[in-house]
């Protein structure tokens, strides 16, 4: 599994014409990925870190599928990234909006997620839920659980 945190920071709110297209591009990519589950996006959660910083936590099947989407000639990501690079080189967006991402490759059995009294969210939405009583009473037992054994 791959967890991708990807987001933007609005550096100048008055530069709406600079940061709104970045935000809309992310929504367009998420819609594109939702229409084609074979690309590998399992789930996503939209979050706000502050009034200036917005990001998406994405759960991917594999790093290969994430990289394949990022570089696919038919995917909107490639078009959006090329446009951002052209604008950056021309000095037209520098300073108005920041973009960032963090990527974590997480081996099976190297994470634990517990949810109580709520619908599937985060990892549970990406990989399904296993009732806590089936995973073990103690944290060490739950952490060692492998979804392939269920």
C-alpha cells in the first residue's frame, strides 16, 4: 500500500486566479481516478490543515500504480504538472501558491487502524474493515494481523 499526502498552501489569498486553478486541478484528478478504479486509487480523504493549507490523503494499491498514473500520457496529472512547470519557469505563479506531497510505501502488516462507531474511513475505506474481536484483544495481536489471512 502507498499513502500519499498531497496538497497546496495559499500564500496570497488575493491571488485567487493563481491558487483556484491548482485546487480545481486536484478535484479534476480525483474525479478522473474515481471513474477509473483500475488506476489504483483505493480511497481518499480531503482535509484542511489550516485556513491556508489544504490536502488530500490518498491510499493507493501500489507505488507502481501511483507512478503509472503520475506519468500516464492520457491522465490529467501529466497535463496539470506540465502547465505548473511552464508557469513556474515563467515566474507567473512563484510565491502565490505552494504545492507539496509526501509519499509513504507501507508494507502489509506494518500499520494498524481502529475505528469505533463510524463508517469506513481512511484505511478502512481503502482496504475494508475487520471486526476488532477478529483481530485480537491486544494491540500487538491486532498490529500483526495481515488482511490476506482473513
